[in-house]
C-alpha cells in the first residue's frame, strides 16, 4: 500500500467578491456626448490647419524628431484649439488627446510609412 505525503501544505487564496460596477446613466452618456461634440470643432480646426500648411506640419515633425515636447505643444496650441490637450509622439506618428471633464477625443496621425 502506498501513501501520498505532501511536502508542503497547500493553501487556497481567499475568495474576493469583485467590486460592483458603477450604475450606468443615460444622462451621463448624453452629457458626455455633448461634451465631446464641443471638442469636435477643435479637432476639425487642428486637422484643417495641419492639412493646409506643410510648413506647420514640418515644424511639428522637426520638433518631435528632436524630442521637444514643449515645442510640439506650443505649435499645436497656436492652431487655435481651445480645449486642454495632451500630445504623445513616436517615430511612427503623433497622438493628440483633446481633454474635457467627461470625455476625451483622440486624434492619431501617422508621419511614416
């Protein structure tokens, strides 16, 4: 007859109840959509300025290639957008996030093939 002996005791992790999801609200969704619609004008303005001016695009690209995030933000701010924004870039492209209290609008543009 053979007996199995465990060399170490096996402990089970305690079960945790997941936190309940917050209550969804159509009013919050509607307010968020209105908030995002206001950012759409800034997105259109930024895209129109970038597509119309190769000089602006070149200056933003040059600043990004030298890792000068402050210059990139300054050049984007000069396009006339009114919302707060955040900019991230890498060798493939640029992401501009327009930010408001209830929503965020992200524009991702490529500058390499």
